[in-house]
C-alpha cells in the first residue's frame, strides 16, 4: 500500500526545465510546453529507478499485473514495467534502438523516466508482455499459476487482470497526451472501456499525489477519468 510520507529527492536526479523537448503533439500545444509546466522532471531512467522504489514503494506495494504483494525489500523477481512500451516510443521518435535514443534524444530520456508510466511487475510477466498491446483474449488460460495475466502469442496481445485495467488505461492516456504518442483505434476503444469499468482507487490517487511531489506533474486522467471520453484515436 502507498502511504503518505515525506519525499526526499536527490537534486542531481531532476531537471528543472525541459524546453528542449518542444514538439507539436497534434493538439496545438507542444510537448515542450506541457513539460515546461512541471516543477521538476527526472533526467533519465537510471535516475527514475531508485526514486520509484525509495519513494512510491518505500514501504512495499503490489505488482501491477499479478497483484503480488512485496515488502520494503522487494524480491529479486520483481522489476519495473513501462506500461506504454518504449519500443513504441523509439519508433515514434525515429531515434534508433533504445540505447541510441538514450544517447541522442533528451525527449526519449524524459519519456523513459516518467514515473506515471512505471509500475512494479514480476520479471517473467514483464518479459512475456514484451511490447504487445492490451486487449481481451478468449478463455482463461493464465500464463502463470495464481496470476490473472493472459498471453496470445499468435494474436500478439496480452490481457491483464481486471483490477489493473483502469490503472493501465489511465497511464496509457497520460503518456499519449503528455508526449504526443499514438494509441491505435482498436486499443483506444478497449482502454476507454477499462477506464470506465475499473474506477480510480484511493491507492491510485495517493500514487498520483506522490509522483507530483517527485516530478512536479499529475496524471489528469486519474483526477478526472471523464477526460478520456474526449480522446479520439
């Protein structure tokens, strides 16, 4: 469970402005303008990782896809999942492979480090998900015993547990809106449904509050889930 606590942020891990990332997002506002509103942004993923564990999950929590609980000292089989896949981002930015993008694109580094998109996950589930989009799969063939996560290799789609679907949808909406990234129409339709069916929990709100303290901005789709109804894919 996420608990309110004082957040101590190492100065060297944040970026006070991000004007270098100005790129139009299709809504008449540049991504740089949106990013510039933030009080502080995390410079890169290597800085974001320790912040995630030491602030958002300092007292433990649960994995996104399986709901597996972990304590202050997380198990070695848990790592960090980017809900909006980074391979989709490298394609959108046309900056090359992931390591190439880290070297050449300030915008990629900000996107990769955004805490609103980072969630704890079991390593084997994270690996199995790859960069597949989310969707609904017929039947109930779970990939791992005790975890309601399904994978259709042939259809290249994954289905998460019902309790995580709202968080996933709102993370995806935020990333698309904040950085001008693309969500395909078919996926967008599924995510809108999940956003309606799996409403915002107190834990999700607390996580949003903590992220605001760390990187200076909020996920507006958590504060007002009805915003998703205006999205067009």
